[in-house]
C-alpha cells in the first residue's frame, strides 16, 4: 500500500513540475515575443496610466534631428508636434488622443512612455508634482535623405524606400499622397473618405502592385535553378511572341533579335521571358517565389501587405507567359521588392530591416541598441552573383542606362506594369536596385503609380535624383 502511495505521489509531483516548467516557458516566450505587442495595444488601459506621469518621449533621425516631440505649454497642456509635417507621416505615423496611433508612434509606444531619467531627477520631479520625461527613440532614418526622396516623388502617387544593403537599416521611407500628422484629428474624416488617393495608406509597405518587369529577376532565378545550362539559352525576338491564341509584344514593339538570358534580362524582353515561362515547372516556380517570401510574412515592424503569387499545376500556359514577364496575377509591395534586391546584394542573405537604431533617456544615455542581424537566406551565393551580373547589364547596356557614368555604380531592374482604368490604360513604373555594386551600399525601391506612359518611364530618373543627392553629385 505504501509503495502504491509513493508512486501516486511521484506522478502528482512530476505533473506539477511539468506544469511549472510549461508555465515558465510560456512566461519567457511571452516576454520575448508578445509583451511589447500587448503593452502597445490601443486596448491596453495601462497606457493611460503611463501618460499620466510621463511626458511622451521624442523621436529623432539617426543624427539627432527631432522628428516628433511633445511640447508642454505654460498651462501644462501637451501637444504632439511633427516638425517635418507630411514628409515623415507614413513611417512615423501619429499619436493623438482622439484618433489613436500608427507607424513608429504605435510600435515604440511603450518606449516613448517609459522614463529612464536618473533617479535623482525622477525623485525631484515627484516632489514637485511634475511628470518625468519619456525616453527618446533614435531611428535609422536620415532626415536629409528623406526630404530628398519626398521632393523627388513630388505630386506623384507612389512610394520610395532606401536602406543600407549590408545592415538592413532603413534610411528613407516615403509614400504619396501624404498628410500632415499635426492636423490628423482635424482632417480625420476627410482623410478616411478620400478613397481615390488613400492618403493614410503607406504605399511602401501596404501597397500591392503588379511587379512588371522587376519580376523577371525571380523568373530568371527559377530558370537558372531548373536549367544548369542556362548560359546556353537563346531566343530570337521579333518584337512579339505568338503561342496558340496568345500574342505578347515587347515594349514599343522592339525586335531585340538573337538574345541569351543575360541580354533578355538587360533588354527586358517580354517575348523571351514569355517563352521562358512556357519552359518552367509550375510547382518549382511557386516554391521559388515562396522562398523569396511571396505568400509569407515579411520581417517588418510596420503594417504591411503580403506579396501574392498564385501559380500552381492548374495555371494555364497563357498565365505562365504573363506571370514570367511580371504581368500575371502576382502582386508585391515596394518594400518586398527592396528585400529581394537586398538579398541579391548580400550574396543571397536577407538582413532583417529595422527602423530603430537605439533608445536613450532624454539626456542621451543609451538604454538599448539594435544591431544588424540576418533574417533568412533567400538564394545561394552563386545564384545571387549571377543575378547581380544580370542587374549590372540592365544599367550598363539595357533599360536603365540613365544611371551609367555616375560617380557611383548601380545594378538594378526597371519595370512597367500595365493596368486598366475607367479613363483608359495606365501604368506603374518601377525601379529597384543597389549602389556600389562590388561592395553594395544602398538598396533603393521606387514605384510610381498610375501614369499614362507618354512621358517615358518615371521611376529611373526619380531614383537617379535621390542617388545624386546621397552621393553629392552636382
């Protein structure tokens, strides 16, 4: 009987130990992955308690330029102020008691409502009945580059993103049309009812567009993977390709003549890539797309839309031809395309993008610092090297020759995606690429939405304007 009781006691003990270990594991998991999300939730009433005793901290660019701050009037009233107005609206977001929070204001809410001021200062503030000053979030953004990108975008609808290739630091993120976060409460109703322009939408991360010829990068990668003799590929372009009842034309009906894979890519030959689409295995194509994060989550602290790729074994030949040249049902954001180009620049490894360099107290003492880290290998180093060569050819001899002859070198891909509107056919213009090709420095993604195509491809000269500013080209 005693032996039976000992066994029962041991079972109960083991059960409680197991439950304890599970509970501890969950607490660790929660603190690592979920705690910040819960604290930053707009439904968390603890935020109000923080705000009652802490003045919301400032947000600065990487050089200390103030991008957002709370100003306190003589009557004690607090006002959140954005010195650059609409220029940083989508990446910083807004913080307003009437309409809530978005962007980095929401993501870093807990940091901004935490004070790591020195103990003596906190004690004195408490004695005087004053609020403590919240911590400062120092971003990776470059205020000068952001302004240059905003100016380059101008009145166009679209998005621009610039990041460091080797680290993933985001230096600029612009979306247009924009809005003034200083007036967010007053203009809230008008902004939300403006469905034609959607000014609250961050087109850089949330906009989804047909990738046009930028998607030929992925098609080329798939062909390389399926055909080890890809260097022997050849196709004679007569300006259009006909297959069954399908006709696909090259841009401006240009007949490119005899091409290999490299020149097909450099010339952005629709006919050649439509032909390649007929040669690809559908399941393998989808797998490659998903390895490049289509249909999957992206590494991003800001709200984003997932890229969509729908090829499978039921996909028709016609859809394969259109998809291979970037005009199928594929959708992608400018942010996502920047990630793919960043992985090519880094020899196949995607560095996790980030927007916050560090958090300091209000006197500048560092509280925590983010460091670059790899996110995922998207392709082999050999594949990345070959794609880099093709991207160089686009600039050296292909559709992006406007970027040749500069103090900086560029590898990249242009793209034009056609779509129909009630007032006629419109186009999206793309450029994605990276600079200093042998030792990549900047990744840039430019998307210009909905132009009529009469004034040429818009994205390349806009990219050049931004890069000229960064490299101080007169």
